[in-house]
C-alpha cells in the first residue's frame, strides 16, 4: 500500500542519502537519488551540485546530463521524481 511521505520521512531520507554520499562519494546511484530528491523539493542548486558530482565520475551519464539541464533551465522535476515516490 503506497502512501505519501511526510516531511519528516523526506527529511530523514535526504539525511540518509547525504550520509551515504559522504561515506561513498563514488556511489553514483546514491548521488542520483539524492539529486532527484533535492530536485523534487525545489533545491535545484543543491541538486545541480550532485548531478555535477555524478558527471565527475561518469561524464557520459545521460541521467545526470538531463538533471543538469533541468536544474539550469529551472524546469520542474518530472512527476516521477515526486516526493510521494516510495521504494518497496
């Protein structure tokens, strides 16, 4: 059963992702998820930094290039990056 994440749930998720990115900077999956979460909350500048870190490790990462383009253009995050998304 899916339900919306509360603000506290989202804050805890962001904290866990930030901690994971700090502990393992080359974990691109974590960095991508962190960037997506930041975009979803409207923190484009912070998301852009994460996307740029992904590109530093993998310059051909299409997902990161798309994220950079969204952040720089001010385009809204796709609906798939909604705060309501939950992993099972």
